[in-house]
C-alpha cells in the first residue's frame, strides 16, 4: 500500500497544502493499521486464548488503533519514535514541556524567532493539532472500535498508558529538550551493527582521491524520481567544476556513471563511505539517519531538504555550525558550487563536525545498551505512576507557572483597552465639541447644553469684545483647561501602565587527564557533607587533584584532598542559629529573605577574604580546570570560575527549586517549587495556586532585590566584575548534579545538564550498630519504631510540649522505640535513647516497622532505600515538600505540629504499622529507587568528567536566545487569549456601565429643556443682516 502511494505520479501533489498532506498521511496510516489488524495471522493470534504477551512495542505515531493490543493482552505499552520527537510523542509520554514545540510535518515551519514567524508557527501547529483531532484520530477510532469492540479501556485511556518511549534523538545533535524520565534518547542505536563494506572499485575510488571526496545522496529512490531534471542537470554541472571526486547514490539519475570524477552507485554503503578519511562533504536531503551518520562520522553537510522532518534536522545542524542549508526552489550552479567550496575550504565546518562527533559518541552507556535496559525496566515496572508526570496533580497552568503570564496578559489587555477607550473618549469629546457649535451665523453662536455649569463655563469662553471669526482658535485659558484634564488622564494611565510593567517584571571519548578541581562547600551541616564526600573520594581515586574549601572542623579530612578550612564560616553560622530570635526570621518572606541574604553574604565574604584563599588567588602558578560548588545564593563565588578560566559546575545537596532551574537553563520544571516552602500551599485549588504564585513571585522579588545585590557587591570587590558579567557567569554553569530521583515522587522535565544522583551517599558503607542496640533491635518481637527529628538544631527548637506528646504516645505502643535525642545513651522499658544513631543500619534492620521523621532530604532517601514507611512531622525548609511527596506516593502520612496530640499521633502510628498497604508501597518504592542503569556515584563521576571533557556547554543547555520563553511555553496563544479576554471583559463592563447609567439617569430625573444662549457681538460683521 505504502509503495503504491510513494510510486504514484500524484505523490508530490499531496504536499501542496496541509490538509491534502494530512489526508494522504491519514489514508496511509489507516491502511497500515487496517492491514495489520485484518491480517489472518494477526486475527488468529487475537483469537487464540493461550497467546500471551508481556509487552507491546510499537512506533509512537498515529497508529492509535494498534494500542488495543496492550489492553487485549493486558501488556505493558512501550513506544519507539524512529524520527524526530514531536508534540504528539510528548503527548503520549505525558511530557507537556518539550524544549521546542516542533510540528509533526515541518515543511513550512519557520525557524527564525521573529514575532511574525512565531505567530505563523503557532497557526501552523494549531492547524496540525486540528488535523490530528479531526482527521487522524477519527479514522483510527473507527478501526479500534471495529477490531477491539470488547476492549475494557477507551482509546484515550490507552494513549495515556505508555510506560517508556525511546526516541531517536540525542541532545548533542542540536535538539536540546526537557524530557520527563520516561522519554529515553537512543539516537545512534542503528550504529551498533557493523557497517556494510565498500566493494573493491569504490574503495579504490575513495583511497585515490588526493583532493578529497564529496558524497551525494538524497536518501530513498522516491526523492531521485521526483527530482526535477533541471536540478539533476545543475548538480552535474556543479560537480564537474570541482576538483574533488564525487560519489553519487542513484539508480534512476541521468548522471553518467564513472565519468571523470563522478562515481554513481545504486546501493551505497553510506556509513563506510562517510567514515572514510578522504570524505570532505556530505550533500544530503536531511533524513534523520543520514544526519545522524554524518554527525557520528564528523563530516560537514550541505542540506537540500524536500519534506517531512528534513527541514528541522538540517536546521539544527546548521545552527550547530557544521552545515549549510539551501532552498531547492532557488538552487543554481553558482550557489551550489560556492556553498560546496565554502564548506570544504573553510576549516571551521570540519572542526565543528569533529567536535559534534565527539559529543555524540560521549555517553555513559551505548544507545543499544540504554534501549535494552529501559525495555527491561518497563517489563519490571508495570506500574508507571512513578515515571509519568501526574497531570491531575499538576494541572497545565500550574505546571508551567502560567498564573503570572496569564495575569500579565490580562493586565496588559486591560491597559491596552484603557488606552483605547481613553483615546476614543478624547476623540469623541473633541468631535462633539465641534458638533456643539450648531450654527455659526456671522456674529451669533448657538450652544446646546443640558448642564448649567457647562453653560456658565461656555459663556465665559465665548464672550469677546472683538469681531468673532469662525476660524479663530481656542483661547489660551480653554487650551490650558483641556490640557490639564488630558494630562491628568494620561498621567493616571501611564501610572497604571507603569505599575503593571513593574509587577510583570518581578514576576570526547578519550581518557580524561588528571584535572585540578576546586570544590566549595561552605555549609556547616553534617548531612550535606555526607552527600559530597563520596564524589570527592571517587574523583581522587580517579587521579584528579581536589582542593576543598569547607568550614573548620567539618568532619574528618579526605585522603588525597587538599583542604582549606575557613574558621569564619563556623562563627557566622553559629551566631545566626544560636540567636533566640532565630525562628522569628521565618515569620514572613521578607524577614526570611533578610536572614538568607545576611547568611550568604557572610559566607561569600568569609571565603573570599580568607587568608588561605587569598594566597591561592594570588599564586600565579595555581590553576583549576573545574570549579564545583553548592548551588545556592553564593553568586559571588562564580567569579572563581572566571578567574581561573575553569568550567563551572553545580551541586545541589538538597531538593531542586526554581533558582537551580534558572542556573541550569531549564525553564520548564515539572512544578515551579519555591526555595523555602514553609508557607507553600499543596492543594490544587484556584486559591491555592494563586497563593503559591504570590508566594513564589515574592520569593523572586526577594532574590532580585535583596540577595543578589549583596552578592554583586562582593563580586565587584574581590574580582572587579560587573553585574552584567555576573549574569553571564550564571549562564555558564555546565551541568548540575541534583540530589533527586524521579522515583521519589518528584517527576520533572529535565534538560540534559540536570543529572539526578539521589542516593550517592549510600555508596559508602553504613556505620554499624553497637552491641546493645543490635540486641535491642533483634529481640523486638513486635517490631521497632525509629524516631529521629534530624540534627541537634531542630532538637534545640523542638517545643517541650511536642516532646511530651511523643513520649506519651509511644508509651502506649507495644513496639520497641529507638529514640534519637541529644541525651546520653540509655534504655528505659521499651525505649532506647541514643545520642548518635547509626540511622542507615537501623532503618535497614528487618524488624523496623516505621520511621518517625522531620522529613529531611537524606532521612527520606534512606527510608525509601530501606523500604520503611514514614510518619512525617515537618518543621521547616524542604521538609514540608519532601513529606508531601511521600504522602502522595502512599508510603507516609504527614501530621501538623501545631495540631498534634497524643491520640492523633498514636492512631496514625498504628494505621501505618497495621495497614499492610504502606509497607507494600514502601517496598515497591525501594525497588524503583534502586533500579537504575548505573549507580548514583558512577553517574556523578562520569558526568563530572564529561564536564571536564566538554568545557563548551552549549550543546547541553537550552539556547533561550534561539527559543524565547514565549515560544518555549507556547505562550503566543495564551497571551493572545489574555489580551482578547482583557479587552472583551473591559468592553462588556464599559457597555453594562454605560447602559446602566443611561437607564438610571432616564428614570431618576425629569427631562430638561435645552437652553439656547444668544450672544450678541458688539461689533457687527460687515454685511450682516442684523446690522
């Protein structure tokens, strides 16, 4: 069927318009689906009750009817996208935040970022979506109803059942996108098979090419068949002008075979040709596999796209600097020849092609191994809730943080509407004033007015002692009166516009050489140091030279690491947390912002002013290849990367937030989370989302107005860099290692330079239990409850009544209790008090039934890894969101400290222990957390060395200059809707007000007679009949 369509003479006519193109594709896909489902062998398989499948793997496209296989066999549904990922693939994967909203058929898609082009693209993609809903899906729905009429699920439900989708893409190809965890990039998987060898004649032709070889191929024969004779002729003429040899793949072309420097072959071993060292250029139509093989081989390209994904494929490599793209409609011999010479003679294209080849090959796992691992992962994890974004929990508007943009659109629409009405009213008043002069007859002026005040005013204006001329201008007093009124109105409007604008603003595969790495981790918190310590040890073992800047007395030194201890970090931090008013700082956002700004200002200043650090900076022989630091608000420390001309890399020990996403160039997190979520609302109601938008907007204002200015001052003081340079440094961070994993209940769309390594601290062996504690755990017939509220800081501020409530509650339980407190170790009845608990060993003990925790990040990770249910009593910082995620995942319950009592605590503990669903869900969560292709430590080490191998980070970061945030979020339509809604709403309000005013004024007053004022001018005009 497909071959008949491709070989028909009317094939190209289908691409004359979007609708005819859609009709052709819908017909072809309908024939494909129907051909498969109506096949006798397939029908026998469907009717065989003994037939069973664990997985259905199919092309993720518009073959929706085939999704019925998954429901029929009760199998896991998995997708494979052989071409470019599009909005339809993202929709199937539950990924509402692709890095660029690309169409399915980008034949007329504009790739520049002008306003008109984005508007054109929005129309184009909207039309494409309409075609999908009106043309493609109805056809597939009919086939689904025909062959799977007894299906227990609707077709729309099956579309949301994809577990994993393997996509034929890799970020190094120039298409950086934010992917949710179930979208796996496997571009180059076909390169795992050995290439087809060249025959003897072709090999000799390539080997003897002293001036190099150009390889020409337009892919499948159908392109050659429909290639106009004029283009074939100019190609031949252009090739004869070149000194390079040309290999042409064609079996229907009129180009003569083996004439001079041209070698024509029908079935070319393309990969073997491209990998030949004498090949200088690849002239291609831009098919996905052809582009991929050219990137892999490091060969520059000259692109001549015709249809489908070819335009997008070539546009990306052109932006990457390894290709030139020509329009086949404006092709000429001169243009073609000059472009070929430019690509061959200018060395920048070959250098960029080799660099992209290194980036493409540089991966922690081969594409084939990656595909196999994730296929088996889908088989192991049939419950896909932990890997897909829960769109019911995070609605579209909240996902994108659109409340601010929609609000901005509404305010913008209101301002535009106000200006429009103001201009209309000014024009109307001026027009009415001209009409009010009903008659101007020589020296008589007649006014028609309803208000006496107006009449008196007009009398004062029109009485003159000189002859009146109807061409005379308004008096200066009248002009001043009008100007004053107009200026007042314009001033109010400008003020409103200014306020709105203000609110909107605030709103290579080679072995890595031994590198010198500067790591800055200034927090005097033991658990944060546990996260980074394994990475420092592993990098030291790998032969890298590590220098760490840390507080004084922060655990033990790491062997092989040069430590710079900064005593003032201890002094400032200790003075801050030991204040009696410490908790008062969290009363409101601005007090909290002031505290945070003070803390981070002191940290940055203490580090950069330290004598040892200053000595290091002044040592001209000192050099660092990489600066690794905690991602926080210490922007002044980014100056170290510029000072040493080193790669800048971030590390996030706690949960990720909007500030980290900003630094990583990831404008589309799965949910816009605040930095300090103490007052963050967790419900998805409109008021809850409005509250969160205000909360995060306030947090951003604190960042821009309080925290960042203090860092800019320090940066200028120690490095002399300007505020503009700081913004450039913020965009230079190559990649981020974040202490998160999607199985923890925080599914997010990450760009390639955000690497999840949660559990890295678990790579170190756990601290063993003492003999008495081990015996206490082993002999617990009814199980053990472990209670720990984190570090001593929280214990200090833990209310006395809460401690009594805990003791009163646990005394009613039959389980043994291990209680971590600041007191000395002792045992009383069923309670074992311990000052320093080996938490990981306790949680991994088979008798432990429950973990009562404050919800700290590492405590939560250790409980997940051990498969232990949790009772959360969050206190501050990230504890609220951590426990909220676990409660949503079904492994925990969360209680409010303010309303806590012994009965509520006891009943909740019993529910968590006695109801088996919590333990079962915790064990399942542990399996999901541990199920990874590489360990967190190996992942962290590999990506750290990747950052060392690739100082240029442009291929891992989303280019926001190329893809503006409006286009990224597809906001053209939303802002347009907001603008229209604002104008319409304002117009309706104005009309209702105007009608109401007219009705009430007519009902509430008697009609007045119009007064006619005759003003007689003393000096008559000559010729007047009155005179």
